């Protein structure tokens, strides 16, 4: 019997979805119901359900970000769960979901729409395609949904504070000098060959202001200057890491963005 995990921060909506699923898909077992993205990732890895219902907007971590983290941490070779996003987004966002064939449910969930979703899920679970094919399709869908729309004019200058300087100085940092950006707690590290800076702009907002051909997203928390990539290596666990010219640290490449280095 297939099992599902529901991630929804509003208990009444979670209960309503569970009740609706009991009518639309009696065989489906609800393995767990959680209220935030971090719990969704933890419980999904522990329980390995066949279906995930992720609310888009949850405290601390969105459903999209939780799905991306889960995909990166999912055991190699194991079938990835069928993924359904529950959303209150407007029609334009829904069209983006439809274009990528990611299933979705609009709040409040309607019985007729849920029945169509159940039919799609049954077909997906009955598919004989290898796990790797399902995983790659999910990765492509998540990459599209997570991608920031391109900026009209790419950012050329960043206002930042010095990392660890203890001063109130604002530094004007040319984007042309930046090797990589890394999200860290409430800040984003801006790393150049000479020094580091801090900014408060969220990494996703920053990515929307940068040229995607110049700065590659290699992890949900890291953007790197592609031209500065020196080496890419694969460790014994199959994980990719890269180094940049003039830097010694190794930066992780998540499974979501490993397609950038297919030759590896």
C-alpha cells in the first residue's frame, strides 16, 4: 500500500487534505503530517514514502526548497517520491507548474482536482521506468521552478560590509571581482580573490540580479563564477566538489546541479 507524507503548516488544511485523500484514494496511508520544511525533509528521509504533498509556503523553508534539499539528500538509486505541491499561488505560477508537469493542488483543495492528481500519482507509481529516470525528471522540474527570472540589467556593483572587520564601513564591490557567493545564516558571503564581505540580500534575490551565464548555481546556498572554476572532483560517496582559481576551499555541488558537470 502506498504511503504519503503531508507537509502543511496550517493544521486545519492538513486535516482537510488527509480527509479528502481518504475518499479519493482509500488505499493511501498517511505516514506522517508535519508543519515545516525541515521536518518534511527529516521525516521523508526516515520514512521513505511513495508520495509527498508539500505546501509551498511553510515557516523557515519553502516547500520548493525542502524538495530541493530532499532530492540532494535522497539515497542513490532509491526511487524518489512522487511530488505534489499545494499552493495558493496565482494563475501565472500555476502555469509554470503545469509547463513542467509538476502536479499541484490549489487551496482550498477541490475534490474533482484531487481525483485527477490521484490518477496521475497512480500512473506514476505504476511506471516501470528506472529510479534514475524519475530522479532526473524531478531534478529538471525543481531546477526550473527554483530558477530566478533573469534581471533586465545584470548587477555590476554590490554594497557590502567587511567580513569580520567590526566596522560600519560600506564597501563598493565590483561584481567582476567576485569569485563566489555563499549563503550563511542571515547573510551572504561575497568572496573575492583578496577578501570577503557580507550582504543581507537573500541568495535567491541576488541570483535574479546576476547573469546566469556568468554565475552558476551549484548548490542551494552557493553561486560561483563559472570562468573561475579550476577543478571538479568526485569523492568516494559520489559527491562532486569544485575548487576555484586562487582559492583552496572545496565547494560542494548538489545533486540538483550536477548536470552542469555531466562529463564527471
